[in-house]
């Protein structure tokens, strides 16, 4: 089996590549950086640039499935120009891949795309399953809706599509966790807002396993990529403090203060989304990290 990955050199992509190699799955990858191109049979790089409609169509050769992860990070100040970048970096690459496949003679059997639980509205009481796809009118929800609609375009080529709605990814190599624990190391840990907002998280190991499970079992449709046990922000902060052996005694940080520090992006710290993992578990996937404490112990100790 050979899989073509976009975003292969990112946080999630690297883990998926590593796992593919242990499962004897060959990897082709697309990169906008010509210096990152490699030419090994099990890890073969090809140049693309969706902004300039540039792609080496040989990237599709012998490929059974595409794992599409490309997209600009949302963990950066949301200026109006960067918000456009967040949006276009998710929509245009998907459309560009579809158009490129239409022009080529290569046949792909499956497309698996990253998505996000950001599609679900902010709520302290709702418990979201995959059927809830209406979203709301907030920036993040609208971006995810458009992202998923763009990916649905692969169906014009009669390719089954899977969308993986990813929660808060826990990794020591990057993402949110190193930033969350930074102030805690100096004894400055504190929850955000009321601390009651739900955080649906997933260990990076389980996330990469979930993508490869979907690939090997030809699962199509929408799946939430979150652990079976979401926690409140208060619990999350407390657990981080306990694992690091650092006190968490400061008053909760108010929304207005983080708005001053981070601008519009501050909303990421206060959104509450309690999300179900039942569908992927019913499909036979078993999490290695069900609960937060063991996941943090694995990553931080």
C-alpha cells in the first residue's frame, strides 16, 4: 500500500509517517519546500504549491489513498489577513488536489482529511456526535464547514471520503501542550475563565493510530478524533500541575485579559466542546490513552 500525505512534515503528519513505516505502508508526500523533497522508495517527496497551481502529477503514481492534513495553524494571532490565510489554506489545497486528479489518469481509492471539532458550537451542556454538522456563525465553525465542503468535492471522482474531526492534540513536540505548561513550570498555572469549559483532547499517538486505522479498514464518513474522557479546563489545568508537581493556586484568568494578550484568537482558550468518541470505538478502534492523567504522564515524565 502507498499513501500520499499533505502536511507530512507537520506535527501530526510526522507521527502518521512514522506509524505508516512500521506497518509497511509506503509514503509519498507533497511539500512546498523543494529542499524537503526526498527520493527513497518508502518516503518519496513531490513539489506542489496550491497558491500558484503548481504540482508534480507523478505524486499520484501507485497511490492507493490520500491523507490530507495541510492547513495553516490557528494558534497564531488572528489578524484579518491571517484569518483569510487560515480559510484559504484549508479550502484551496483540497480543490487543487481534486482538479489535479481530474487532469491525471491516476485512480485514488480513498481520501482521508483532517477536520476539527471547531465545527461544534460552544456549549457547557451539549455532547456532540458526528451527526451534528450544522455548526454556528462563528469564524472557526464556518471555516471547518467550508473545509469539509471542499473535501466533499472528491466525491465527483467517486472517491470515498473520510473526515477526521480532531480535538486538542497533546504532544510534547509541539501544539498546545508545551504552551499550556510553560507558565506552570514557574508556578504560574491557572485555569481560564470559569474553568468549566469542556476540552476534548487526544494523545498524538492515538491520533496517528486513528488515521492509520481508518486507512487500513477503509472507513468512510465523519469521525471525531477525541479521547473517550473529555475534561473541564479546570481539571485539565489541575492534572497538568499534578503531573509536573507544580502548584496551581492562582485565580482563574479572565477572558478580557487574554483578549488583550492574544486578540481574537483568545477564544480558543474559552470554547467548550464536549465531543463523543463512540462512533470510532464502535468501528473497532481502541484508544491507548483513555484518561488525561496517564496521557500527561506519558508525555511529560
